């Protein structure tokens, strides 16, 4: 069997919703996203003196910005990154939340 054809066919394989392997595969593929966003100039937000650009849990991503207008830039960069890695972004699940932290309190 031709190994090139076998490897080339891997990009069509998908993991079913709820598969226990999904978070592990996601972690392998998404590992370099934070650095990619930093290099592109994304500022993130400051939580307890620490700059946080994104949060990852299982196969979910939370993008954090100081300014709502930066979110469009981060979403575009996320889509570009995922496309390069052979992944797609499900924007149907996208939600925007506007929170403010003042004097150590979430508002």
C-alpha cells in the first residue's frame, strides 16, 4: 500500500461528538494557538496580574480580549490557525459575553 495515499487520507477522518479521544487530539492540534495569537499581537485580558489570551477546556476555546472589537481579530486568527492545522471552527456555538473586572470584582 502507498504510504503517501494512506497519510493523505487522514485529513478526512473525524472524531465523533463525545468521543473520549477528542480532548486529547484537540490538545495536540491546538497546542501552539496561544503563541500564534501572541505573535499576532493579541493582548488578551489581565486576571489577577496575569495576561490571559484564551482558556481551553476539553475541546472548547474561550477567547479573552480587553476590547470587544479585538474579538473579531481573534476569531479570524483562530479560523486561520485551525484551517492551517486541518481543523474547522464551529461558529454556530459562538457566544459573546461582555464582562468587566473592577477593583477585583467581576461585573
